[in-house]
């Protein structure tokens, strides 16, 4: 009977551990590129560190003690090695080591207080994180743009590892490795430019230019020049008519002229035939 009760109690404890997960764990949780999204599900305090960082080594004992107090505080305590996970350092824009980040409900706040045990505990117990402005949305680690930044950081780390492998394992000189990277960069740029040009041609096809035969252009120019000549002749004819009309209306003291104008009042002045009129006929 006692054995049965013990088995039931053991099963109950196991279920509690499964449900609570890492809340029952009193050690620092190692986070990386694969499991970093776990911090989006509950409240976390995460340290970004590097093994060679003296300040990070000085914080190591305090951070372990902080993890031991995490079940009582109701939080999880984790750490990220920026050397092993360069993408996370880019995603969180880590510019100094160690960097401590508070995470709750998908909101990220950088802890900038003292790094002693009491200050870290009071930051959670007294909810001092509410006085800290969260990281803006465009800079949030789970945003699309920061995911792209993370990819560039990982690419940079991969290129560094490749450079070390070529110089150390294959004995390639440093300038040779740089030369290979330079040629590869030029080729990738040329290929990318060609792809972009092809995409633009597909999206915005060039307009077709209609070519006009040279004979048609010469004929149009000839017709235009002939029309200009006709207009000039019409203007000259009008000027001649106006001048002759003004001379006819001018008064004269000569009686013979008066008689001549009186005797022929119905005389009509013949106008010079225009070239345009003759063409129409």
C-alpha cells in the first residue's frame, strides 16, 4: 500500500516538473540559434557573454546564484555565447559584453542596473522593469528586419571560419584568402546585377519604338516648307494691297486727280493672284 502511494506521488511530481518545465530548474539555461524562441513564452533574464570577456567571468558566480533563485522569482535565467551564436548577437544588437536582457510577453528590455545579486533580484521582485522602455518594434529581435541582420551576422561568422580554415589547414597565405574573397564578391555582384536587370525587364518591359522611314520624314519636311512659303507670299500680298489702298484713299490737291477719282468711282482694283489660289484651281 505504501509502495503504491509512493508511486502515485512520484508520478505527480513528474507531471509537475513536465508542466512547469525549466521553472523547476535551478541552473542557467544555455540558449542558442535553435532554442532562443523559448524566451518568448515566459519571463526571462538572459545574459549575452563571451568566454574571453573579463567582465563576463566576473559575473559568472552572480549569474549562477541568480539562476538558483529563479524558481522563487518565477522567472527563467539563461545565457547566450555570442561566439557560438553570432546570429543572436546580431538579432539583439549586442554592442557590449556582458549585456543583460529582460523578456516578457514578447517585449524586450535591456537591463542597465547594477550587476550585484540584490539589484538583480529586486529588478524582478519590485517589477522595476516596468520603468524601462521596451525595445521599439522595428528593432525587436523577432522582427523581419532583425532576422535579416541576424543572417548577415551568421554569414560573417561563416566567412571568418572559412578564412581560418584556408589559412590554417590548407596553408594558404592571408593575401591569397583575401584575393579569393574579392574575386567571389565581384562575381556575386555581377550575377546579382544581371538577375536584377532581368527581373526589371520582366516587371517593366521596355516600350517599343516605332521607326518612321526616312522617305516619309523628307516628304513631311518638304510639305511643311512649301506651306511656309505660301504663308509668306500671302502675307506679302496683303501688305501690297494695304499699301495700294492707303495710297488710293490719300487726298490730293490736283483737280485732274479728283475728276479722275470722281469719274471712275466704281473702278475695282485688281488683286494679284495668289500662288495658293492658282494651285487650288
